[in-house]
């Protein structure tokens, strides 16, 4: 029996902190949904890095979205201190009753001590005495690719007596009217219609998670030969665009591309309009889950139980090798993942066909 559950009726304002990458932040959206449903009288804010803000902006359960810009340090010590002080003043003015941090970042521990909420929740683990003593509640974690990240996040709520319903555990993202309109115009320029294309996102910001270009090109050509309309996307980084150029240069059939041309909100809208998403373990895969687009996800070093597509029709394709998931940046840290190279084009096609058959 949980003897230190909080009193939900006494919570007026909540701050949710997630200082990680885009996909990690999107995987916190079920907490906003759950808190909105189960604490309807409370205002729920979030604090994330500025570049990840679009993962939560527009969420109906969010009252205010606060951000930390990692570029503040370029302003020099005094400029950074001023920015940090303004953020702290803004947060203190909100007078939070409950603060939940979902990362072991010491900033979360410092904020709890400075904001002095009645209740505070942080992850339990070997993060040092200062971190451990900062919180009124600490939630246990299940590492090692045995529990999905969404459930691990929700454990922070379970620890204080709040249990999400199955419906409340879904990912949620709001592309917004502006992104929807601009995406529609871009699709029309390519002669594509919503529901009439397969979106293929071959890259990840961590290229060791990506399938080799020759195999990806062979897959795209096979789908094109079947009559599928393909839309290629990628982030605007030089490395990812170079990989897209490599893939495109090997194609026998020309395909449409919006690589490097979409904002995160537009990408979410593009994935929402696709009949299927094909890609690797990266934020677009999580976007597919959030907009309920069936997806085929290729996994190499990362754990598909912990990071796989969440609550959406999907197929995970991975090589059967004893060392995965290792979590390393390629074999031996060499940025080349042989477990991904072992995945055949036929395996991915079979996964795609199986998923399409399921949807009929």
C-alpha cells in the first residue's frame, strides 16, 4: 500500500521537467494528458530545451511551456546568468505545488531546491547524495530494454498515486494549422495527396542507427516498382542530407523528396498524411506513433522494447544477434552497426507487406 501518495486536490500548479532530445520529450506527452484528465483543476507547465519545444507546444494539457536555450552560453557568463535568472524568476512566480523531473540532470535537483514545491519527484538511481536528497519522492526505474520509456515516465506519476488509463498513455502532438497548410502546399507541388504515399525517413541524427544507403535504395526502388508513391524526408543537417544524396543517387526510379525542407511540425503533418512510415529509431518514428500512422521501424544498437513505436500498428525489424541491443555508437564505437547491415531488403518488405495486410 502506498502510504505517501500526494493529495491531488491540493495541487494547483505542476512543473514537468524533461531536458533531453526531441524524441525523449515527445515521450513525456502522456504525462500531460494524464495530469490534465486526473487533475483538471490544476495548471500543468513544462520545462524543456528550446530546440525541443515543438514536441509539446499546443498540447491541450499544457498551460505554459518554459524553455532553456542551449545557446545562452554564447552570450558569455553575464548574459547566460541574466537569462538563467529571468527563467528562475518566471518559474518562482508560478508557485508550483508539484515538480516532476524525468531526467537525472542536476538542474532538476537545483530547481526543486530553489522552487520549494510541497512535493517533488525524481528518478531513483546512483546520481549522488545531492540529487537523491532533493526530492520528496523518487521513482524506481527498470533499465536494460525491459520497459518502454513511456511507462518509465509514467512511473513518476505512479509513485505519487496517479495511474494513467490506457487511453491517457497515448503519445500526442499538435502540428497546428500553419504547419498543416504549408505541408499541403508542398505536397500539392509534388503531385502527392494525403493517404497516397509512403513516407521514408532513412536517417537519424545518430548515423550509426541508419540502414546502409544501398539497402535503403533497393527497398525504395522495389516499392516504387510496385506502384507506391514514395516521399523522402530528412533533417536539414549536412550529414543527413549527404546520406539522402547517396541514397537518391542509387535509385532507379525517381521519387519525391522534402528532405531538409520541413519543420518538425510540418514533418508531423507529413507523417500523419502518409499511408505508412518506414524509418529507423529516431524522432520521426515517435511522431508516427503520435499521429497513429502505421510504421516499419529498423532497430540496431538501441533497444526496441524501451524505444519502439508506442501504441500504433507497427513492425520492428532487427537482426537476431546476441549482442543487440548494445546501446553503443556502432560496433566498438566505430559508428558502423553491423547488426543493421545484416537486415535484408526482403525482411523489411515482408514487414511492410504484413503491416499493410493487417490494415485491410
